[in-house]
């Protein structure tokens, strides 16, 4: 899937800004994969830059495009 998908990028950025508030600098999506057997959910691998913190590289999270929420990624549920 295209890493420039505007819907997934918008949801991820909006939710991360809400979580990290003024510490958020930027996020960059590396990969997007549709969650198996879930129509509106995508596993997103991303890099995250925060103020006063080391960069977080290749973090994974589930983005739900229907509810526009982030969900915890649990590889055991695949």
C-alpha cells in the first residue's frame, strides 16, 4: 500500500499530536499493510521524532480508518 495514503497519514499524525502534545516534532510512515481479515484496519510502521527524546524507529501501530483511532499492535493476534 502507498505510504503517502492521505487518510492514514492524517489519522496517524492527528492522534500522535494529541498523545504527545508539544513534544511532537514529526512522524514518517515507512510501511502500511492491511490487517488480515479486518476491512478498515492497517498495520503502520513509522518513525517518530519527539522533543528531548531519542528518535523512535520502526514503531508499529494499528490505524482504524473507520473510527479514526489508533489501536495497539499485538503480533500475537495476527
